[in-house]
């Protein structure tokens, strides 16, 4: 067991517990303002929780609200933090930026620089070592920043959306590179990008409103999401409700039929039904026919999605259940779809997966 | 944005008001004896004393002002706003009042002066007093300049440095100071200029003793009565130094 955290930060409405095993990469997913960065700040020692503990390799880094108090200062926790912006020290060369951690730990200048050069080489920016941060592109700067964080030899690497500020054309290369260097490190990665979670993380935690709402292996969470946020990330429609034995009685009134899988739910159990927007057909008139689920919805918007159009709609009236359907451009034209229109979304029961919450 | 035309009129009047007196000084200089006037024994003594004391007070300002600015910019405590205002008080205080205040603190009968006197230390009316008076009036310039630079630089780099394992002293030395160096330089130049021009606090607290406490502004004031030509020549020297200082400050700011 490497990192354990169980804290309450009432000022930011965060109350969460999580663990990261030695050598594991944990992705913390969640919408903006869910408290992801607060958790990192607590781990890094920048925010002191009102209550709880942070333990790294059996060493208490933070203890609060249990009659005693421990607060190891940020520089003594061995938790290197890397955010969206590289924040390279502007007055130091790339090489000296990377050598900074070792120098601060008391290593000799020459040795620190040699090791720093090694890290820059590994991150593919070895030839830029003499440059000042002002002379580096965004992607290059972030690579140097990753090298700097790794060179500090942290026990846990804390990454706060490290690819969010990068151009779309450099992010994939950066992700590939991170995949290599993070492989056997203990990492906590805050992101809201599904690819980061799939490619970099062993396990994910979904945070909503400061609470952990879902947790598990990345592929499991994204293929069988239980929270609206994870479903949105995975690009799935998610309907929560109660299992009657035959169908899901949704909280907004409709019934959804589907195939129950995994542990078979008992009548009365809380379950979710998920289905892909691609499996949803759109009609102007109500549809009947037993194997199909159909929902009367109001279109709220249309967005281009490759060669398809994503039709966003809401069922069950104002503030009701959001649903999405992916249809061809031709269908949009034929159906004369526009925001505000009443239409029917239809999906085959065989396309709907039902599993317990 | 396009300015209304009438704005240029008061702006030009204001600029003329600042520049004309400088022209008047230059016009009034007796160039034939200029060299002799500024190299007379009393002039040289005043000039050297001014440079020495201003340099010393600038060093003192940096040594005390940087930590003061750091505390003001990087910490939070009750009454911080009041403390900041009081620290910056010498900016708006008439220097002669500052001199009196120093006299009643460090003078022979002052708050600390009596104890110092008992130890055989007398600061009033000495070169040390000149440096103290100059430091008193110049310190706020440095504090303001560095506090602004610290706030602009923000704490983000310091947080990163700490997360890389750097102790607070290392962060301060290797990150904080280099980041505010341009602000430090321009603050030091401003403080030096303010110290160089110091008159009221100096004459009140340190007196006017040639070679000991009579700095250039005091010398000019004194010469004005007996030898106006010498006063004008020395005044021009101070103008030139001030122009150089402004040039330096601009350069250190644009170096950022």
C-alpha cells in the first residue's frame, strides 16, 4: 500500500477517500469544480484538511481533526506536482530547471546536471537543454516540466490535467510519452479526458461534488459507468432507476427494457441502463412495437460529430433526463430536426445494458 | 483610443512646468568656472559623502526592505493593512518630521538614545545619522517596488519549487529573489536617488558638518547664500545624476 488519503475539506465541500497502490496510476475524473485539484493540493500539502489523514508508505504526511495534528511541509513530502502549465523557472535554462530538484536535495551541480540531461533525453528534448523557457514551445515546455518532476525522484507524482493546455496536435505524442515514463510509478492523474484515463491509468476514481461516486479499473468504469459523469465521458446514455424484474422504472417515469448482465439484479434494486447514442433512432411520430424502448423527448441541440450529427434532447420535461442520439446528416434533413422540437427516441432492448448500481 | 484634443493643452503646460526650471538651471550655469566650482574642496567633500552615504543606505534598504516586502506580500496576519500603511508612512511624511522623529528615537535624549549613550554610542549628528535619515525616507520606495514585483510574480513558481523538494530558504534564494530581481534593481535605484536628494531629515537629525554630515543637497542650500554660482553648478551635478538614475531604472525595468 503506497498512498492512502481520507480527508474532509468542508471549505471546498470535499469529503473523499482513496488509495493508490505502489506503482499504480490512478486517474481522478470528474467535472470542473468537483474537487479534483483540492485532493491533489491536500496530497501535496498545500491545503490542510479540516479532518482526516494522508499516509505515504506508512509515513503520516497529514493528520487533522483527530486530537493530534501532523503536517509535513510540501518540500518534505516527496510529492512532485505538475499542473496544466509547465511553470518552468524563467530565469533558469531547461537543464537547470530539471536539475533543480537534485540541487535542492544537496547533490553537486555537475552530477545534477548530468542526471538532468539524462531525463531531458528520455523525454525527447535533450537537444533543448541550453534554452531558456521563453524559447520553448508549449509542448516542449511541458516535456521539460515532466522531466523536472521525475528528476526530483518523487514517491508520488501528482499530475493536474497535464495535457489540458497543449495543442491538440501535440497532446497525443505527450500522452504516449507519459505512458512510457509513468509505467511503474505511483501517480495520481487528474483529468477529464477519457483517453488519459484509458491509456495512462490502471484505475479510475470518479469525483462528483467532492464525493467519490465510482471507482474501479479504467476499462470497467468506462464500459459500465454508474455515474452520469462517467457515462458522459464514455459517450453513453445513462438512465438510473429501479429494477422491476422486467424493466427499469426510471426516476422520470419511463420504463426502459434491456438486458441485465453481471450480477443479476433483484426486483427493487437500484440499477442503471446504458446505451450508445449510435443505437438510438429518431422519429417524428410515437413508435410502437414490443422490443423497442421509446421516449418522447424535446430536442435541445444539434452538434456535428464526424460524419454524423449528435442530437441532444431531454426526456421527462424541463430539467429531466438528458439523452443523445447520433444520426446521419440526411436524417436530420429529412426529419427537419431543430432545437425545441418534440420527437421520439427509440432504442432496441437488446442494445440496452442493465446492471446494478 | 483617441484622446480628445484639449487634453494635450494641460498636458503640455504640465510638461513645461517640469522641464522649464531644468532649462533655467542649465542657462544659469557659469560654464567658465564650472570645473573649479564643482571641484572645490567643500564640493568634493559633499559629493563624496553623498555618494558614500546614499550607497550605504541603499544597501541597508535592500537588506531590510526585501524581507519586509516578502512578509507583506507572502504572509497574512491581523493588522497587515495597518502595518503596510505605517511602513509606507515616510513616503508622505515631511522629511523634517522624519528627522525630528529620528532625533527623539536615537538622539541623546531619545527613546533608545539614552541607552545607546550609556553604551558610549552617539548616532545623532554623525555620518551614521545621515545614513539613517536617508534609509528612513528611502526604504518605502524599495518595499513598494519589491512587494509589487512579488505580487506580480505570484506564488506559483515557489509552490512548484517546494514540491520539487526545495526548502523555504532554497526557494527564497533560487526562485523568489531571481524572479523579483528587476523590481529589486529598479527599487534600489529609486531608493538611491531618494537618499541622494535627502535634505530635511538629514539636516534635522544629522546637522550640517562639512565632510561628516553635509551632503550635496545641504551644501547646495548653504552655498546658495554665499556663492550662488557654486550652488547652481552643484545643482546641475545632482540633475545629471538624477537623469542617469532614471535611465538606469528604465533599463532595469525593460530588462524584465
